[in-house]
C-alpha cells in the first residue's frame, strides 16, 4: 500500500472540501501497483463515473480520445498522449478480455477506501470526478466541460442574474404572484413547500416563514396581504377559490412573466436555483446551505459553487451589489 508522501501536510482539508489537485496527483503517482495507479489516474484525467469506468472496453480507446456510453448517451473525452500510451500498454497485457478494467464497482470503492485510510484523506471516484470538472473549467469552455463530463445541469441558463430577476419581478402585477415569487427567491423553498404554506407559518415579529429568515420588507408585505385577504390560521397563503394554487398554474404564470421580460423557459426550479446561486455568491457555506434546503447531494452544490466562481464573475458582482436591498 502506498504511503502518503505528504502525510499530515494537508490535514486541514475539511469534510466535503476538495483537496488540491496537485496533491492528489502526487498521492496517486506514489502507488506501487501499476493497475491501481492507472485506474485512479483515468478517473482523475477523464472525470468518468464509476459505472462508466467499469464498463470501458479496449475498443473505446481511439487515437487521443476515450469514448464512453451511459445509457443512450455517448460522449468523447480528449486524453493526453501519456494517458493514451498507458492505456494501450495496459490493453496489450489483457490478453482476450474486452473490459479495460475487469473489476467491479465495489472493488474500486474498497481500493480507494484503503488508499484513503493510508493517506489520511478521504478520496472517492466522486472526488476525482469533481477535481476533473473544476480543473477543466479553468481551461475549457462550459460547453466543452458539459460535453466531456456528461453534465446536464452545469449551465448558466439554470439560474438568472439579479438584473434578470428584477426584470421578471417588474412584469408581475398580481400581489399574490409577486409575493410567491419573492418568498421562493428569498427562501429557496421547493414549489411543494411553497404552495403548502399557511397563514400560521409566518412569524411577523421575527421576519420568518417556517423558521426561514426573510427581509423585513417582505414580512411587512405579507402582513398587509394577510390582513387585506382575511387570511389567518390554517388558510392557504396562495389559493385560488379557496383551494391551494396548483403546480401547473404556477408554471404557467412563471412562464408568462418570464416571456414578458424577454426570458424564455422561466420556471420555479430556475428561481430556486437562483436563490442557491445568490447565497453561494454571498459567501454562504455549502454545508449550511445544504442543511437549510435539505439538499443531500453536496457534490452538485460544490460543482455549482465552482461554476459560479469560475464562469460567472459578473453574477457574483451583481449579487454583492444587491446584498443590501434584501434587508431594506
């Protein structure tokens, strides 16, 4: 088992925090077993998912590309001359086997667990994939990284800038719909949680909705809204003829308001994503955000944060500029 050549030198790496890619490269290259080293280097240099890695075949290596199939999707990844030579040499030793790495997913997880214990740093195939994506974003366009990594959510169209959000807000004439928009933007509630809100869920004295802080301005607007519509106790906050507003109706309304502002495809999920983007840009930690929004998959939040940091500096500036507006 390879020992950590930099033992304790990076002991400050926190849970969920990505280790430095140069450190990970050093650790992997210290592995004595050539097959183990190649498996981990392939993960790090291609961003392959574990399933994709175990399904690779010798015929998937052509020139300086690696072709991987995931369900019905096929994507091509550019690889270096060095990795190509290593993979071809490995193929020549496989005899008649078609699989490039004839090992199971469980075996690779166990392998990484053993090395992680030795190195005193937790590294998984997910860690290697994230490192590949974040490092690629520094050198390649978002579109190229999406294509190579198979991501379908790493896209600025999945959230809006503060200027775009203001344009949409201006198109909303209904007080009910304006409040619905503002609550989701400030809290990040899912549409299900949003439409299940009742008058009793609002704490005006604390400026909270279901323990989630909102701006004082929104809290005062809600107070007036409840009073003018005679809503109290278990009355639905967003209703239509006494019944909760439907998901379908909200999608229709958001689409209409988005088009009126010249923005296609606007929907509640994009508004929720915009809340996440704003909070990350304001410096809120991934761990706190995941707890507040009950998001279990921290990988997606980390990638989202890196995407914002590396490709959307303008959004970050806009978000900082509007920070005070929320508390007015």
